[in-house]
C-alpha cells in the first residue's frame, strides 16, 4: 500500500469515526413544551422523550414553558443555540395560528428547523351529563340561549378554540368562549360543573367520556375515531367541516442537517414503538412520523388552509 493510499484509508476511517459525534447533540436534549404540565402536548412529549433517550443513547428531558398561547416556549427555542440540544414540541397554535393573528410575534416559522410531524388529531366536544345528549339537541339549546352556553378551550387562539369557532359558524350558533392556560385547568372547571361544554384533545376527552363524567358529542374530524366508533363527527351534521390540530418536533433554524436527521430518526423511531402507538391511538391521535421535508410542506399547507378561515372568523389575539 502506498503512502497516499494509506493516508486516504486513514482519512476515511477518521471521518467515519467522527461522523457520529458530529451527528449527536453535545449535551442532554431538552424538549420544550409550551403548555402547562398534564395536557396532551405534555403527554406526547414525555412519551417521545423516554423512547428517544434509548434511541439516542443520551438523556432527553422535558421542560414546560407555558405562557402567551405558546409564545413563551416557542420564542425560547427559536433563539436557543442551534446545536440539537433544545427542541420544541409545537402545536397548531404555535406555527399555524400565531404567525397570522399575533402582531409583533417574536418568532416566525422560518426561525425553526422542522424535524418531524408527530401526530394530527381532532378536538372532542364534551357536554355535561345533564346537558344535551347529541349534536341536534346541542344546537337547539345553543339557539335557545344565544351566547349564553359556555365552552372551555386552552387559549383564545389555539386550534381547539378555532375549531369550535368554525363548528359554531357551520352550525349557525353562538356560544361564550372561556379560555384557560391548559387542558388541566379547563378540565377541572368542567368536572366541577362550571362549564357547559369542553373542547379538548382526545387524551382528555376520551377518559372523561369513558369514566362517565361527560358526554362526548362529536369529534371535529371527517372520519369517526376507531377507539370511539359510537361517537359521530361534526361533519355528519355540517358536511365538509373538519378541524384537525397537530403536534410536531422542531429545532432552532441553522441546526446542522446531520443533527436534524439524527433527531428525526429518533423521533420517528419513538412513534413506531407499539406501546406509544397504542397510547396515542387510544387518545384519538393519528400517528404520522414524517421526514423534515414533509413536515416543512405540511406547515406551508396549514398556512394556506387556515389563513382564510382565521380571517373569515375574525380570529384575533386577546
């Protein structure tokens, strides 16, 4: 072997040894949840973090930074070091609604590197057991008391709230919105009887329904959910109506591509875990696990879908 060949061989060996190090975050990874603990976003983040810890071979932690309809947590990640160690689990509020309705937003979609779209999901419309038994009765009650029947959501410009605004518009009813900082606070008020209706993700809606603590009137999807086949969809009463939210994992922009790919493999791998799939399916979520490019295209499609709807419904930051 010539000296040149030996140098090429050693150079290739050195590159193969250093490549994994370059594609590994230099410190423990933190997934920032821009909501309070206990909600559906928090549940998903912790499920993924546990499995990603195993797949990456280093700790993946979860940190809650609630406030400002996800702005506090999102802004923190947008301006974090692009080293793969600080990630955001975003919801539709973060990158679909806020960039449209919030003035002087401290971040934009371009401030993030998409890693993977994790799941999409409808909202569940829960009513008190003493309340309407189905959507026709619900509509009749709302029309009898316009603007007086309450519904709770986890923020004035979250997709759960926008979903209910869209539902009310399509059903021709008016209701009173009561917003909370997270699913847990809204759920507590609903269970205490202080809310007529609660609009939440499946991780909250399904247990309430199964435990007999409320009636699940409908999902804001076009197709019935496999785990609750007896529950209709809002599209069955207002044809074509659908409002799906989503969860996705992102890093700060300028995060090296090899790190994004490494994190994508771990994120998608976590979503392929049968235990996690069983839990998410039970919580009425559609599991995706996309590539970074697919997630980027999804964000563009979401903007095209929701921007005219937000304008029509006159959704504004409060």
